C-alpha cells in the first residue's frame, strides 16, 4: 500500500475514533449524572477510544509530512 493510501486510511480512522470516543464519554457523563451504574467503564472506554484516535491522528500527520517530503 502506498503512502497516500496509508495517510488517507489513518486520517479517516482517526476522525471516526475521536468522534466515537467523545460520544462514549458523553454517554458516561449522562450515566454519571443519572446515578446509573457502569459510568466508570463507559468513561474508561471513551478515554481509550479518544486517545487512540489522537494517536492515529498523529500518525496521519507523520504520514502526510513523509508524503510531502517525498515529492
């Protein structure tokens, strides 16, 4: 797979993962506000997803720089 496709897949995956992480964190906040159980696990999962998305975003930036330097 060439560098452009790696960058494209990584950047799209980053946007999806960050958005999903924020949504799951929002659900955890809702559960905590309503004093329902499971909010801690949802919050932990949301933070894992959010941080994974940020890592993917960093990789996408790295790939984009590599792509620009290659030209």
